[in-house]
């Protein structure tokens, strides 16, 4: 498992559970995992979550809609 696979799974789970705004996605387990990764990478935890959202969007796993926010693809 790569460094971000767990974080990616947590993000997708939060989105499937109905959390469609960044602040709702970046809570609890997602925030804790991002903080753990940030300690070794030197990036801010919220930047890590944002970059993983973009990676998942580019892979076609999730989409962003201006009306609804983040949704599962």
C-alpha cells in the first residue's frame, strides 16, 4: 500500500457517506491520516487532502459539481 492509498480510501468513503464540501471531507479519520502523512512530507495536512482530491478527480473516481460539491463518479 502506498503512502496515500489509505487516505484516498478514507476520502472516497467520506464522499460516499454524503460529505460533499472540503471542510466536511477533511474531518476525523481523513484529517488524522493527512496529518500523519504531513509529518513526513513537510506539506500542510489540508494541502495533502486537497491534492488527493484532485488526483482522485483526475482518475475519474470522484467529480466536483458546483451545485452539489464532491460526488462519487
